[in-house]
């Protein structure tokens, strides 16, 4: 089964109504698609996995339910095991599924970072990702009160999994998110 965005979007919006969760899914999708291009992988496959990585979270936010409930639904719908495994691996601490494939590593690397970049964009005077730079994101990472729910070690571990310096990884994700600034609500005043 080849994955496509339309099917993934329908499934996501069936289970997720929160605007912020939908925008998070789209931000992770943008970042993962950017890396798929960079790595010569299928953007539709990778993008669909990114869109669906948290599709069950709104209904089953409890530790252990997410992403396991979603994985059961994906299996019932005939999604391929490689896609399900990638989604399970983004919550390795809960599922025990290791991050082995390039997609699994990329999904983890982009998940928390895209959320952090969104937060960093929204506190700028412009409220935009278009004028955000990696140096500003790194500075925000040092402020433990800023986006305190994001584990800084996850941000750095993601870059390490991809074999990239942190600043380069941040720059890549910002660049991918800029391409979707309007859809993400991150154009701001620019």
C-alpha cells in the first residue's frame, strides 16, 4: 500500500479536532517531507506517516494508549507495518519500539523540534517562522521556562540520530516549515 496525503488527512481529521494538534501534525509533516526530499525518499509515504504520528492522541492521550490505539486502527485499515512501526518508534519510551530506519529517526528528530520552533516563532515580534533563525531557537533552548514540556535532550538526540549538527537540523526544519507558513499559521505579520 502506497500512502497518500489525502487518506492520511481524512484519518487525522476524523480523530483530531484540535487546531493546534492539526497544525502540529502539519508542521511535523513539512519537516519530515523536507528530509524525505533531502534523503531521496518518497515524500508522500514519509509525509503521511508524519501526519498520522499523533492522530490518536486527542482521543487517547494516556501514557500507553497513545500511540498504541492508533497503531491498532492503522492495522485494521491495512496500513503497512513499516509505517506503523515508525509511528510506534516516535514514542519509544512507551512502546519499546527502537528507532532503526531513517524514517523512524527522522520522525523522532522532527516531532518535538517542530513544536519548539512553532513556539519560538509565536513569541517573536513578527509571530512568524519566516524571520526565525537557528541561533534564536538555540537561545530559547537554554531558557528552561520556555516551552518547558519539551525535553531539550530530545531535540539534541534527534539531530544526533540524523548525524547532523544541531544548528543544521534546526535550520533544515525551519526551512521546511517556512514552505508551509500560511497553513501552519506562522506567517505572522510578514
